[in-house]
C-alpha cells in the first residue's frame, strides 16, 4: 500500500481526552475515531489490526473443534424474560422498542439466543458435545466508558457456548477453551495469565479470567511469576484427548494466580518471596462453566442413552477482540509509538524513500515494493515528499515491526537499511535479498 493512496489520518497533537497510552496512540496513529461516548469508527489501520486478531481467534477456535456462526446484534426481549435476566441485567442493557411496540435489546451477550437455537434443534445426546461461537458486536451501556476501545459501550467480542451431556464433558469443553484462548493470546504476542476469578452475576462454579499485565489495567492481580515462563510455542494440541487437555490446564493453573476478588493471602504467602508479584492487569477474556442454569430455566434438554430427558451442561466463553487492540498496545509501545507484535501488525513492514522524486531512489523503492508483495508481504510504502525526520517519526508511531530505508548513499553499494522497531538494531541488506530476509522472518518460506 502506498501511503499517498491510503487513509491514515495521523494526528500531530496528543489528544487531551485520552488518559492512557493505547488510547493516545490509537487516536494519533489514525486507527479509530470516536463517534459518541464509548462508540468508535475503526479507520483502515485500526480495522486491519482488528481483522488480524479476529482471524487468529477464528483459527484457534476452529482448531479446538468449535463451530463458527453468526447471531444478530438486536434481540427480542422475550427470551431474556424467559431466562429472568431481562430485569436482572439492569441499566447496562440498551433497550429498544420497535414500531410495533415490541421490546427489543442490543445484545450484551448471547446465552439466551444460543440456548433457544439449541433447544429448537437438538434433542438427543447423540448430537453432543457441541460448541458454537460467533464474533459479533455487543452493546453494554457502561456507566463510565473510558480508555478508548478498552471500555467501550459498543465492542467486538468472541463468545462461545458449549453444550455437553454431563459435568465431565463440560469440563473438557472448559479445558479446550482455556487452551485455545492461551494459544490465541500467545500468537498475538501477549502474555495472558489465566486467573481464578469471581463468577459475578452470571453465576457458576468454575471461571477463569485471562489477564495481561499493564499498569493501566483496571484489575488488581496477585501471581507467582513463574507462570510467565509457560508457553505453547509450536507444540500441537490434540483437543480430542481429554487427559492431554486436562494435563495442560493443570500445568497452567498450578502457579498461584488470582484476581483481587478471589485472592487468598495465606495461599499467596506460601509462594516464595522472590516469585510473589502484585500488579495491575487488563482482562482480555473469561471462561465460565455454569452447569444447567440456562438449560433449566429455558428448558434445553436432551434425551440420554436411557431415554431420560436431562438438562444440558453449559458454559460460555468470551474474548474481548476490540479490547485486545488496546491491550496489545499497552503491552507493546515506547515513547515514540506502538511496537506491533508480528502476529497482529497491520503491515509486515514499512518502506521509506529518503529521496522521493530522485529517479534512482524511486526506481529502487518500486523494485523492493514489488518484490515484497510477490513473496506475500504486506508493505506500507511511505512515498510522500516529506523530509526524512517526519517519515521516521510517522513510521515509529505506526509501529510496524520492520522498516526498510532506501537512500542514495546505500544504493551506491546496492544496499538498504533494515531496522527492527522493537530492538532498534539496524543492518545493511542487499536490495535483492531484503524481501527474502523478511519472508523468512515471517515464516513465508
Ligand atoms: P469487565 O469486568 O471488564 O466489565 P466483563 O467481565 O463484564 O468485563 P465478560 O462478560 O467476561 O466481560 O466479556 C468477555 C470479554 O469481553 C471481557 O473479558 C473483555 O475482554 C471484553 N469486554 C467486556 N466488556 C467490555 C467493554 N465494555 N469494552 C470492551 N471490551 C469489553
Ligand atoms: Mg469478565
């Protein structure tokens, strides 16, 4: 993409309304624009990151055997009256009346709708287990929307729902969700810690939140820092194997890690002092097992192998897709701007022409631009006739992991500069090799 043909409305001034760094950088880098309190338009650059995150979530969910679908944003109030949550949900629910006077609402979550779909079509244990999910906009009329996309009113969320015949089956679903979530966050370049949490108004026996450490986070957390050493890497998981999944979850939940709501000082003090940490953190996801709460109240039953009608065991599991964009920036930035992890970067690399209008430099840039695209790399080419300092500052703000700089001095020796945004380390690479180098870095060859 050529910057002169694209749309990145970069702001020179730091917006005064933004209190935290991710919000400031998202506004300055032209990723979002507020349309009203807690409601944002996603401008092209922000939209690209959102889509990258969404793609990772889809891939990991499908790998775990969970099935994608799409439910509407607007729901009829009837189902919520049936489950009893229409009154309970309170002021956070945006209630709407249609022209016929029917009560509608903008969905804050989808337990009721999915349970209705399930009970309409599934009647036998033979159709279980089943996990359905979607990625859809939600609305919660938060009393204090703030921090940009971190606490919006309209936000993008992955929510999945498992239906199992019994407790053991539901626990396996719970474990699959925990593993697939951890793998998703890892691919996004994030360390998200699963923490035993409080079940709150949804109610339930088992729940974990996934927290990203950040000073600006709204949660207070206590953990054993050895949990930060755990990683999946390239290891495959066999999601069908109950014992394998249970073992992985056991590994990830053994070290002490709790939010303030479930924190236990006595247990925490048993962790050796050098490993005991307290921090603030951002909740990027949560998984719940809630048993038969909705299947009882909404009559979602299947026939078991003895011919008895039994309520299905359910759980619901959410990832804050739009919040993640902010959380990733909170965890990856410096004083110059964003530093995108390679897994979610809006462009793989930036290309800077130091002498726009100079035939030889322009030609070299065109050649590199074409070769990058040929190997499958998405490149942002700064082809503006602006001074070098301004181009560097913009590129640093946008945070692409790699920058190629092309200028007359290097071209004398047929080389360009390749710089890592994260480490600042710079090296000379020959014009013919630079696209290959990056293709290797991104695992494209
Ligand atoms: P919070 O405690 O932050 O209000 P929650 O526990 O009510 O969130 P869940 O119902 O667990 O939220 O929703 C799943 C995920 O959706 C959360 O982990 C979070 O990442 C995201 N999320 C929830 N509320 C918002 C919001 N107002 N803006 C952006 N993302 C949100
Ligand atoms: Mg939550």
